[in-house]
């Protein structure tokens, strides 16, 4: 019977230890669940932050591209204006030279016309 008492007493001693282990494991499970919730919240925040930052970066890239395009267009406009001014200056110069030649030929043209009229 002494063995039976020891057998009965032995499971009670282990039952307490098992109960204690179950309690510790239950607490750990609760903490893990809380940690899992915190990780999920952090993940959600991180995704929101990444989305916000990517939108900012996208807007900055678009602004930069627009600025560079405006600068390039301004350079092209200035170049075209210089070319147009050079063409206008050349046209004015050639026009003045033609007028000058025409003016110098007017007396000869008058003489040719008068001769033609008189010979008729």
C-alpha cells in the first residue's frame, strides 16, 4: 500500500507541475497573440507609410520632369528665336542690297524705256 500512496502522491506532484507548465504556456500564447497583433499593426502602418512615401516620390519625380521639360523648351525657344532673328537680319540685309541695286539701275531703266518709246 505504501506504493499506492507514493503512486497517488506522485501524480499529484506532477499534476501541479503540469498545471504550472500549462499556465506558463497559456501566458506565452497570450503574449504571442498580442505580439502577432502588434506585428500586424506595424505591418499595416509600414504599408501605409510606404504608400505615402511612394506617392511623394512620384510627385517629386513628376515635378522634376516637368521642370526639366520646361527648361528644355525654353532653351529650344531661345535657340529658335536667335535663328529667326538671324534669318530676319539676313532678309533685311538682302532686301536693302536689292533696293540699292534697283535704285542704281533706275536711270538705266528709264533710258532703255525712253529709247524703246522713241524708236517706235
